[in-house]
């Protein structure tokens, strides 16, 4: 190997050694910068951008429990950047995660120091660096509420079904024991038929309410004539009104339309009329009034009955809730009618309002968005074709010529 080759090799080795040394120095500087950044509480690169894109409440917490950065939805839990993590359960979770494992736990937290509103949350803590821990909190309160509603619905339904089912069983046994007494059999049979009807109405309403709650939107939507809805609901309850000695009166505007499901609205208005009749004294009136107000159809059902106490007015739309338990038992009420009304109207983008005073009566007002009347196309009359003239014999020959 000559002198020139040795010089080139020496230069190459020097360049390699110099590059390696530079990389070592650069890595040391980066490591020092990272350590300094963690020491002064700076959030690691990219974490802030990730937090900004998160829907759940999230925060980066340092070893001392100081919150360094948060997601946009974190403040609802009282977690703010620059402040210490206040919730004891969350602090314990972050402390456990610093051992290097991901910790997850369901906790019940109170929003703020002065609030009594507790929320069920799923909290997850993960160590992302030597000094930093990522905390993610997901609100489970809505899921908890829906689960509680489902549980209550099943419990209430089971309780309500026990009464008519038990009555049917007892009456069937009574009929069997009184088989030789025709009068007793007829009496028990009539009561058995009444309980069977009550059971059928109850199960039907449960199914209707379940259908309204399960569907995200109406499956059958069209132009609904309010006149048709009111007339049908009044006609369906005419016999009940006659038996109770209550007069049904209809007034207000005509020719109004809304968009929705005709059958669902008929049932909703029918439930309001049935309630009004059941809670009205003999000789009184139940009025059904309709008017258009600023793009809204208001359909009001007014009675002169016993009224509803103010303490009960907020709960009458709950499933199986009865303001007057004794009267509901006498009339066979299920406590589902007003709940069906509320869900039916809500599905149509409307609301139900209540005015009531004890011993002065009640007014339930259904408010629905007004729509334009449907355009009825006039059929085009076809021109009648004149029958062809039949020419026979010699005249026919002349015509052909």
C-alpha cells in the first residue's frame, strides 16, 4: 500500500470517527434537552396536539400531581392546566400508573368543590415518560341513567302485569269451583273478560311505548291532517264519554297539517282525551281546541276535573306514575298514557305543556311544527275520441275512391 492510499484511508477513518463523535454529542444534547424539558414541566412533543383532538376529558400530569395540559372537555371535571389534580381517586390512579403499568378504574366524581352532582366515570392512567402520566376520563353517567331506566321499566312492567294476571288466575279457579252455579259463573266470566281486556290494553301500551323509545326516527312520515286526528280520537272515545256523563267539544282552527305518522298522533291525542274523561266529574265538559301560532300547531285538551298538584306535575309523564292511585285503580289506568304522549310528540319534533290547578281542571297542550297543506293535483281530462263512421255498400265504395 503506497503513501497516497494510506493517506486516503486515514482521512476516511477520521471522517467516520468524527461523524460518530458528532452523533454521540447530538444524542447527548437531545437527551439533555429532553431531561431539561421534563424538569421544567414541558409536555412531550405531539401530546398537546393529541389532547386537542380528544373528545374525552384528558390531561397530562407530572410526578408532583401538577396538571400540565388538558383536552378541551377536561374543565367539566374541574381539571385545569397549571393546577394540582384535586380528585383523590384520580391522584391515586396516576400514582399507581407511575410504576409502569396502565391502570383503569370506575370512579364516582363530584363536579367542582361546591357541586353535589356526582358522575360515574371510567378513568385510565398511562405512563408516557419518566415524569409524565396521561390521564383519560370517560363519562359513563348517561349509560348509567339508561341502564337504570331499563331496570325500572322491567321492574314496573313486571309489577303491573302481576295484578291482571293474578286476577285472571283467581277468576279461572273461581269459575271452576262454581261450575254448578250459573249466576256465579256469569258474574265471574264478566269479571274475567274485563281483566283480560285490561291485560290486553296494558301489554299493547307497553309495546307501543317500547317501539317509540327504541326507534330513532319515525318509519312512516307523511302529511297529517289535524282535523282527521282530532275527529278520530273523539270518535274512539265517544262511548267512554257517554258512560262517564262527559260531553266532548271540539273547537278552533280547521285545515291545519303537520308532518308525521297519523296513527301515532291519533293514539297520543286519544290518550289525552281518555285521561281527561277519566278524571272529570259527571256533567262536565272535555274540550279539544286547535290553533296555529307562529308556525306551530297547538292542540289543547282541557278538562274540568280534579286537577294535578304542583308537586306531581313534573312526574306525570313518567312511566307508570299515577298522581291519583285510587282513581287509577278504579278506571284501570296503566300510568303509561302520558308517557306515550310525551314520546310520540317528541318523535314529531314537538313538546307537551301542562297547566293544572287542583279542583279547577287541567290543560295538556301538544305543540307541533306546522306544515303546508299537501298539493292536490287536478287530473287532466282526456279528450273523448269521436267514434268512426261506418260506411257500407255503395257509399263505402265512393269513399274509397
